[in-house]
């Protein structure tokens, strides 16, 4: 059986590192893993979407509408935009952070209100203030690893495998902060 995880956020939030950690962890368990990165305006502030599909045999990395078992959202508006991709009974994990897109910054549009309650009415939603937890770990940039920690149990991968992959993936000088960030998310 193939499982599908969609990671959404904006450029600069570390979605690509998160997808690398997820993909490498799943590969270490001998799953067939396909990862596809979709960069919109991937510089800081633009939408970034990564598809991660894994199972015994995966033929395509692309996740169509209604197919994602889990959506891991690094930002609330991106969570809302990704909603059509979540399958019935799927789980959405969303960081409470709000990053204004360019039309909001230029006052051409307003940031949508009450996104969290709109999502909670439609899906199984788990929200987290990942930025606060990353700061507690020692570096606000570890928000991505906090979110991987929150999602980790829903993937069914042993804790030790996550730590092994994080150790192999992040720079050594940032390892302690990232392991602490992962633990803070994992233990929510």
C-alpha cells in the first residue's frame, strides 16, 4: 500500500530539508520512496510544495487531489490552499505561523481570517506553534524539524530511525538544536 505525504510552506521555511529527512528516513526502512519538489516562487515568501510517496512499489511521486494521507503545513494559508489534496480521513498538521504573501504585503488583498477554525471544521487538524518550540530548542530555523517531530509518530517509524537520519542530514554544528527541536515536536 502506498502512503502519500504532502509538505507545504513558503520559501525559506526549510520544507526541502524536511522532505529530505522524511525521504531518507523512509529509504532507511527499505521503502520505495519517490519525492517531487514543486517550487513556485521558492525564494523567501513563495509557495513550496513537496510530495513524498512511499510503499512497497511507488510508480509516481505526484499526489493528486484527495490522495494525501498527511499534509504537513509550515504556514496556515498554505495549509488552507492544500486542503483539497487531503484524502477523506487524512490528517493535517499545521504550524500556526502566518506568512503574508506578496498581494497581502502590497495591500492588494487581505490575509484570510479564521483559517484554523475553517480547517478544523473540515479535517482532522493538529496545530502547533512550531516557531515557539524551535526557539525553545535554540534556533527559530529549526521549525521544520519540530514539524517533522510532530508528524513522526503518524508515519509509524521508530524514534531511533528519525534521530539517525537527522544526524546524517543536518550540519554537525546544528545537530544538538535539531535533535532538541525534533524531540519537542515528537513529544507533543
